[in-house]
């Protein structure tokens, strides 16, 4: 999986990178089809924003979260991302199966 960090009006520190990758490991446990992820950190006055573009096999997920604290924004983002990945995984499973014909015992 390719992981890219982008900072807008902010220098992305190793602490932010480590914290985000440790939170992303929880998401990786739900799916093994992650191709690419791009995490963008930005600061606008007092609001800190974190957004992620996640490319899965067959779907692209874009999620945005903002808060007054960057780490709280990352936590909120990962909670939203977790729900979105689980929802995608459940939709991907076949809910309808083709019924097979069973021969009946005729006596």
C-alpha cells in the first residue's frame, strides 16, 4: 500500500505520521484490498482539517473531518473511515445466492 502525507499551511511532523499510520493499521485489518491512500493535513485559522483519499479495489473513498485539535480530527476521521470500509465490505458480499436444484426422493 502506498501512503502519502500532504501538509497545507502546516509541516507534517513524524509524530503526526506515526499517529496516523498506527490508526490506519486498524483499518487495514478490515480489508486487504487497499491500493493507495493520501492523507492531507491543513490548518485554517483555528480549525484543523484532516482528509483522506483511500483507493480500494473497486471503490474510492474520500472522507473529511475537522476539529480544534489535530489529533482529535485524526481520531474522528479514522472512525468515519472505519465505518465506510466496513459498509463497503458488507455491500461487496453476495447477499443473494443462486438456489441449486435438489433432486427429490420420489417414493
